[in-house]
């Protein structure tokens, strides 16, 4: 997974709920050039995207930003 940025999300209860991940897309909606796509990845050991994010963090290839206050 090619990740441009990652940022934690915190729910109303103050608990971390997941990670917003921005990835490059090959074609933007109007068919010209490249665009970025942001997806939400829940924190779950059973989620393959979450596992890949954590692999990149452990390898030192990715830093997840803190959630906004």
C-alpha cells in the first residue's frame, strides 16, 4: 500500500477509532492526472489495511500523525 499520509481519528468518547489514510489514485474523477484518495481504516488486527499500516510504522517507513483535538 502506497501511503502519502496517515492520521489517527478519535471518537466522541476520546478513544482512538481508526486511521485516516491518504493514498495516491491513478486517475482523478475527471480523467486527468493524479488525485489523492482518503480512506478510513478501523483499528482491527483482522483488517489487512491496518496490518499493512502497522508493518510500515514498525519498519520506520510511516509515521501516523496524532488526531486533531
